[in-house]
C-alpha cells in the first residue's frame, strides 16, 4: 500500500477504536436506572433526567469523533 493509504487506514482504525468505547457511557444510565428501580438509592427527578441524557450522549459523540479525526479527502 502507498503511504497515503496506510495513513488513511491508520486514522480509520483509530476512529473506530475510539467509537467502540462510546457505548460504555450507556452503562452509566443502565446502572442508574436499575439502582432507582431496585430502591438502592433515593431517586430524584434530576437523576431520572440524567438516565435519558446518557443515552442521548451516544448519538452526539459518534459524529463528533468522526468529524474531529477524519480529514477531508
């Protein structure tokens, strides 16, 4: 492969590796939800709102990572 193709493949590998960790943010919402449902903690309206905010963070973060790391062709 040429040097340019190797650079593009390296960038793509880095972006995909970073994006593979994004669903870990969803785990915080799941843990928070189950702790509220099982009455392990006293659930407040702010905490219930944060459950959905962690889920909405994923679609926001994925395109931002792609725009930041992948250069225009």
